[in-house]
């Protein structure tokens, strides 16, 4: 059972663009505030402006432990982890 959605950095970054992907915007508008989460790792990536490979592994582990789905454009980054993933980009 999936308990929540763990948003990857690329999703958060997409929402900050002036020209966002319509699929991501539409998908986000359908969410309840209590079902989408940011990890401390994602916040760190945003602050540093960099994506770290180890952070992806830790994000996948976080999603697995909390039974969340990782929401990302970068499905291949999480493929081997066993975490559930979702790509809302159109």
C-alpha cells in the first residue's frame, strides 16, 4: 500500500519554472496537501543547486521505509531501488 508521494528535486524545480510542463501542473493540482512530501535531501539539493547520486539512493530508501512513491522525471535513477515511482510529465 502506498502511503504518500515523495517529490524528487526535478518535480519541485519544474514547478518553479516560468514555463512548466502542463502534465506536472495538472497532476499537482489533483493532489491533497497531506499526500505530497519533500525529503530533507531534496531541500538540500535545492539549496545547493546540485543533484547528488547518493541523495537519490537515500531518497529511494526513505520512500521504501515510509511506503511512499517517488515522483520524478528521472525514473532510471530509482529503477534498481525497488521504490515505486511515478512520472507526471506529459
